[in-house]
């Protein structure tokens, strides 16, 4: 059974205070699962090329070997 009623916050609090302990626990479970479901948004899918145009300068010798590592090669 589903009941839809528009009430203010104070009226809602008064209605919750009138519930039995079991009903309050059931309400708490429903609200906690609903809140978690609403907060967890699916991760946005990554798109290729999102950094395109953001790197405006790159040195000409960017891919050349560093002098500090000549002994390692």
C-alpha cells in the first residue's frame, strides 16, 4: 500500500514520533538505503582527447635521453 501526502517538516516529525519502535526501525532502514542509493552516482565514462589543447608548450628535446641517466644505458 502506498500513501502520498504533502506535509511540512514539523508535521512529518510529529507523525514519526507517533510510530511504534518497530515502525521507526523499518523507516530508518528504508531511509538509509534510499539515501545511499541516491548518493552513489555512477562514474562518468572517460573520453579520449579531453586534454587536447591544454598542453600548450613542450620542449623540442622532450623525448631525448636525460644526461643524468647516461650511465644506466
